[in-house]
């Protein structure tokens, strides 16, 4: 059956076999995926999805993998990469971009056109699809503030849905509740502003990131959501875990809400460290931390 499936997949997209998930995530952790497919059109994607649904094959769409903790176990399903969905265009102050576009690249392109709104995203190493799924944010801004509408594939149809229908909230969207929906493209509404003013803001924030984040080591960005009461980093610092490590996973000395892959960390190393931090914080502060990073391919969720 698997050889037959491979031949069927090859009819609608380019396919790779037995590819490590560690090479598809910024954390550089994860076991091998049986199939990785690269559709290059909406027609090809539709054909792929109909095949997977008919054959009841599990699948997962992965962008740049900047917010994923994959287990070390093999994944016997299909990873869908929308890297080739990378077209974008501007209509006055609106930007329409496909899901595979880099949000960093788009932020700089918008800056050069004198369009403001994506400055906060200029340091997020993610795709348009990924930042929309997570309602990613920084500097007290989030994607929901600049997204007008989202082009999705759901129920074997392509359609635009409004910002309101996306049900955005802190690091959350309706796409968490419907993992079978696929983000194809996003329409952003931006505002005109002096290019040099936008450039200066982005440069100052870039310098701030360089000084405060461990950008020299693999990570998944901020690990925990910020509770209402106090920022997560203060709680982690308060339990004395700056620099603390389990196996190859370590709490960053530079920013304690980052857990870095310091020396060939396993997924278990990372998750054990996460759970230990959560337990200690709850014991000391009676505050429960929640992971911002998505877990994938774990037998126990």
C-alpha cells in the first residue's frame, strides 16, 4: 500500500521520503517523516487533499517550523510543505501574500514601499501561514491587527473568510480548532508611513532582539505564553532556572523564556525541562504556565 501511495502522491506533487523533521524546524528536533510533499498549485493541493482524505492518511502542514516541538518518533503520515506558495502583490495599501511567503521578507518589502503595520513581525522566522495560524505577535502587536481576511481550503473548497471568522485571540485562532483547514493566502491591510521612519523602528527592534534573544542557537522562540499576572520570563527567573538544563536542552542565559537546543537535545529533553519549569512555577507562584510552542506527533498530548 505504501509503494502505491507514493506513486499516487507523485502524480500530484513532488515527494521526498524519510525526511527528518529536525531539518524542518528551527528547534532542530524531530524524528523522520515518511512522506514530505510539495504541491505547487491550488489544483495540485486540492488533488492531494482529496487523495489523503479518501485514503484516510494522516497529514500535517508545516511552514518554517518556528513554533513546533516534534517528537523523536517516526511520523508515518504526510507532511505538506507550501514553500512554493510564495507569491505576493500589493493593491494600494493592501498586501496579498500566499502562505509560504516569509513574513520577515514581506515586512522589509512593505517598509521599502512606505507601508506600515508589519514592523513587529520583522524578527519572526515564520511563514505567512504560520503567523496567521498562531496569531503571532511581538511588541504588543499581533497579526490579527493587520489581517483583513484569509484564503482557506476547507471542506474541499477554497474560500475567503473574514478576520472576525478567524476568532483571533492571544496566540490562538480558529485554525487550532480545525486542523483540517489549510491557510492558502492572507490579505493584510497596511498604512502609509515614511519609509525612513519605518526603517528606524525596525532597526531599533532588530538591535534589541540581537541583544536580548539567543539567536545563535536553535530554539522555537518564546516557549510559554505570558500569564495575565506577570511575564513568563520573570516567573522562570524567580525559580532560579536561568541556564538550567536537562540533557541537551537548556534555558537560555540571555532570555529565560527561550529553551535552546544547546547540544543535540532530544524532544524528551525539551519536554522534561518544560514540565519541570511548569511544576516549579506552579508550586512557587500558584500560576500555571501554558506552552506557546505546538507539540506534534506525540503519542501522549
